[in-house]
C-alpha cells in the first residue's frame, strides 16, 4: 500500500486560474491532483498531455471542457476522459479530481495556439 497524506501533497499553479494540490506516489503508473479552475485554462489556445490519459471528475462547481472539435458543459458529478495528445481547455469555476495514467509530469504538458 502507498499513501500520500494531504500534508504531503505539493501545491502547484499552472496559471492564475489553474492551481491545486498534486499527490505524487513513488509510482510511474499513476498520480493525481485536485485542481481548482477559476476562469479559462489556458487563457488562449489549448493544452495537451503527450503521454498520459487524464480523468477529470467534477467535485463541485460548473464549467466546460473544450477541444478543437467540441465543447461540453460540466457540473458536479460529471467525468471527462482526456486522451494523450488531445488538445483541450477548461473554463469555469470548478474543482476537479484528476488521476493520470501513467503519472503526469511537467515535461509532457504542452501548449498549442488556436
């Protein structure tokens, strides 16, 4: 069994509107974050994770997730699966629970303009 206590979680901020806590296990197969979205992230364009799949479970609040092809409104209890290399953005005011498989790391996170 592996545990990460809240006191061991690492604070992060991808921008002024995307921040939270990262729970990092000593395991390359999975990690997770609790992310607060308070606006559009990224501010323009899209982001993508080039390696991992991300699940995003909306804990509270409302907002949307968009790709180059579509946009979906989200509310508490909704879940989104983002595939590797899928270009997306989040917008709204919500808290999301995001496990990543394999584990997310900063070097695989990329920004793309429109």
